[in-house]
C-alpha cells in the first residue's frame, strides 16, 4: 500500500511499501499435485533394523530421510530431524 | 542496502530498500533447545494398529500427529500430512 506522503528536500514523494507475503509452506516441492501428502509404513515389511523418515520435506528420497535436513538446518537456523523407525 | 540516488521532483533521495530476510524455519516452536529434533519409534512397543506421526511441526502432541496439519495447510496453501505407521 502507499504510505503517507513524506517531504524529502522539499519534494513530496510517495514511498511504496512492499507487502511481504510470507507463504509459510513447509513443503515447497514434494508431490504438490496431491492435496495432502500422507505416507504409510507397514512395519512387517521393513527390511532394515532402522529406517529414517523425513520430516523436513527436503529429502530427495522422500518419504525417506537422505540427510538433507542438515543443509536445511544450517541454512535456516532450524533444528528439524527425521523420525527413526526401529524394528526392535 | 541503499539504492542509487534517484531524482524525485528535483530532490535527490536515497531510498532504503528493506532486506527481506526470510527465516524459513520449518519448526518455529518444538523443542528449540535441541540442536536436532529426532524421535524414535520402536515398532514392537506400538500399542495401536495405526499411529500417525507429525511431519508438519505444528502438532500439540508432537511427535504424534494431532490433526494440526489441516489448519496449517489451509492457512498456507500447503499440502503436508503425517506418516502413518501400521503394525500390519
Ligand atoms: S532429509 Fe528430511 S529429515 Fe532428513
Ligand atoms: S499435526 Fe503435523 S502432520 Fe498432523
């Protein structure tokens, strides 16, 4: 919107303020055609003793964690990490 | 920073541009004292056939999903949802 006119060296200027619309998307890229991204783990089908699932929405192997949370955390001062599913 | 001086009605003005620092935190609130929030599920300890785990970082019962992703998605045009862990 427009701020009130202000005097600068005798000239009247209108300073346009930028409306900062922050789209607080947690997920910028993954499966955006889906209305809601839900994944299922059938525990009886897990092959490994430990599987890490992504909660940062930056993994190249989503829904699995590929370690991309490290870069995200560093770049943004964040502290997110995966969910570990352990068979035992 | 400062933009180049511009002439407005004959007056020289310096228009300060706002540096928009977008802190793209996925997690604004949960366990911020921890360097990285990692949780573990021991599948043998799951009591219910299905447990939903939060991936939106807005749940009041994190690491469990309490449905808060619905409000987040609506407010932000996002499409995140939980990870379902199924015993069978
Ligand atoms: S890559 Fe997303 S939590 Fe690890
Ligand atoms: S409350 Fe976070 S995914 Fe459901």
